[in-house]
C-alpha cells in the first residue's frame, strides 16, 4: 500500500527518516523528554490506521542494531525528516542527517524500573524522588540500556535505565511503577582500615631480648649488732653487691681510733660466710669444723684486750649511798 509516495505495508506504520537534533527547529523543550517531531504525512497515515493511543514508536539504527522507544509531540517537520532530543541520538549513536527507522509499537505498562545516576551529585539534591517524578512526566516510555536526561536547577543529570519490567521497553503513562536506584557510576566505597599482612609461613625468628637482671632477695642484710654490746670485727657486704664480687672484696676493720687496720684470718673467714645467717655472740667469727690457728688466736687475744681497755665495763649499783634514818 502506498500513501503520498511512502510505502506502508498492512496496518503497521514503518518508515525511514533522516534525523536531526531539536536545535535545528528551535524546539529546546523536547530535550527534557522523549518525544520527537514528525512530518504531517506521518499523521495522515497514522490516522487511517487502527493504532493504540498514546502513539509510541520504535527507533532503530539499522547500521548497528541499536533500538530505543519514544513518543511524538508534533507533526510539523519537513517531509523525510524528524527531529529528536540530542540525548536520544547519542543513545542510538546517530549523527546529524543519519537514517533512522521509525515503527509504531504497543508497549506494556511498566511495573518496575531500576535507575543508576551517572554522578553522585544527583543524590545531593534535597528531594531527588520528587525531582525524578516531575521529570518523568515528560516521558512516555523507557527502554533498558538507554540514558535519559533529567534537568534541574540549570544542570543536566544523566541516568541509566538498568532494568525494566515486564519487558525491555515499557510505557510509564498512567501506571504505578516501582522505582529502585543503583549506586552512581562514580560512587566509591569508603576505604576500610588496612589489615596487617599475615606473618610469613615458616618458623618466625623472634628477636632476642636480653632480660634485665632482677634484684635477688637477700635476707638478714644491713648492719649487724652483737648481743654483748661489743663492736663487730667486720662489716657485712652491701645487699646490692653480688656474691662473686663480695667474695673478692676484703672487709675493712675499724679500730678504736677510727683508723682502718689489716683484717685477720679469722675475720676473712667470717666475711666469706653466706649472707642470711644471724650473728650471735662470738661464734660468728668462728669457722665451722676447723681447728683454730695459733697465730689467729694471738691476734684475737690482743684485739680483745685492746677493746677491754678502751671500753669501760658496766658496773651495777654504783654511786653514793643514802640511809632512810638520815
């Protein structure tokens, strides 16, 4: 069947046109929707066919088999030409003057659509849901794989149609459609704190740590005193000194005039006694299970005589007597 030189097989409208952006016809308002401008001959043919309203069309780029869907706004274009939004030409990879195939279709009403903004700026809008609802009023259908443009506050936001149900092309006119959002294309998850790398397999060589020497407990340390009141014949080694150093050192002996004298053999043996033993009386200077030496006995006797001369003995009940009789 032919109508004004155009071929329309059967009851379906299908025709090829050269496409141009909306800027060629001075109709910038169609950029914010999905409607195209067709020639008057298309309206005459569509009126004679029994088609469903609203009029929906399939746009196909036969060269690369890209498909999209749209509505129609007016029939005022020149014959053999159509005008469409520039973002729609980008979806179909069309240039100015390229051939596009137009065919009328009937699309099911959509029940679900999943959207994905290109940038996170769209999520920064105070109420993106209301903005999206207002913008979609200018759209008659959605196609999976398309990228629609939503203008707001002198800025253009592009949104991908990730999924549509129940078909790849759906009508959104007078329908209750569930809308879901995917993370924006430039969204980056916050960085999590890095976990320390696992230790290498095999026996780990632990660093050798030199333990600090702990002070040992030395009982009965300090200055010693005899029960008979006599001065000690030697001075005990200090508590901080080790046993090895205490053996090497010789104790100094103080005489009655406060001058240091050479220690006797008996005092040297007493200094070698293990610390921690109590000193009682004169037995402290005696070496256990050893025969007394003659030279040591003489020196000891001389030392005791000197101490007796220097220290006066304690005498009880000394002083003047007094009688109660007077």
